[in-house]
């Protein structure tokens, strides 16, 4: 994939899904030839499926986007249906809204976490209460393990290049030890320099026993617009994680999370 051509947004007219569409429109811009597909997945009849609701939304974005919004309206289980659409339509990026810590809408968070962990393409998670679209600074969070598939950094490069964004590479020192000098970390540094080109701004190590707090604190202090993570940042000899860090970030982050897959 040399560029982002098609974006998929799970859309059900909630505030979270509308925020995801607003963000996607800002990301795509007026001139870029990027297609946005809205997927409405429901097993029940719903008043929001009235034609005028779809027409109203299309009219709202007609002057904002180069391409007309496209719709996929299907019955079925959400994650399975989205994965079928992703494969069939060759989706390059999924943008999905989440309600975060709102317990009344925790189902949205659960669906987002499941999609991120099961998906086979990059997912950009937009917190419902995040500010308007802005993408100038990205923080890529990595650990001490060697990145198992450095090609995933290609998606990060495409986004940085499109938005002319700078990438800060961040490691949270939450365990005892010397950071930044192992063979694995040296290999990571070489891969990051290669893939991110001139968009690579700095390498940062921060001591904090709480990884989530360390990431959020850095994001606030450095005006970070998106936090990028590699959820399966493992060596081939490691067991896969259960995705706890990914889920906690989705639940607690105040800025969008880009999951590189």
C-alpha cells in the first residue's frame, strides 16, 4: 500500500460515530481523492434508517469532500460484518469513534477494542470528546522488544507525509533496567529512521511506573495529536499479548489512538 485510498467508518448516528466522521473529513480534506465508506450494521429495524437521515448527512458533507459518501447497510454481527467489508472493499484504514469512560455507552468501547484486536488493517480510534481535527504531532509508543514487522511503520509514514506531521518516538521506562542500548532497541532505531524519513523528530525515554499515565502526560505536555501503537510489538519468540495496554489506551486516552496493523 503506497497511499490511503479507502477509509471505512462504522456509523450508527451516535455522537461517537459522528465525531469519527468529522475527524475523517478533516483528515481527507477537500482535494484528496480518498473514498469514505460508512457502514451501518444492524440486526433490527431502526428509525435512523429513514432515507432522509442518510440524505441529510450526504448533503452536509457534499461541499467538504471531493467524493460522495458511500454507504454499506447490512444486518449481522458488527465486527464480523466490518471485517467482510474490509476484505471485499480493500479498506486501507478504519476510523472508529468510541465513548471512552462513559459507562452508559461502554458497548461502543467494547466493540472498538474487539475491532482493534481482531482487525487486519490499521485502525484510528477517535475519542468522542476529542477536540477538532488536528494532526501535526504523532507519538509512536514502543517498548524494549524488537518490532516484529517494521513494514507496519509504512502506514505511519503515509499519515505523517500526508499531514506533514512530526513523529516523536516514546518509550515508558516502567521497569528497572538500562533503556536505549540493547541490540533490539538499536534495530528499532534503525527501522524507525528508515521508515519515518525526515518526519522522525525525536526519541524520548520517560520514567513512569504507570504506562498509561506516562503516555497521557507526555501527550498533553507536547501537544500530541495522535498516539500510535504496535499492539503486537513482539519478537517472534514471544507469546502474543492479551491487548491490555491497547484496551486501556482506548478507554482512557483523550487523543486519537492509531493502532498499526
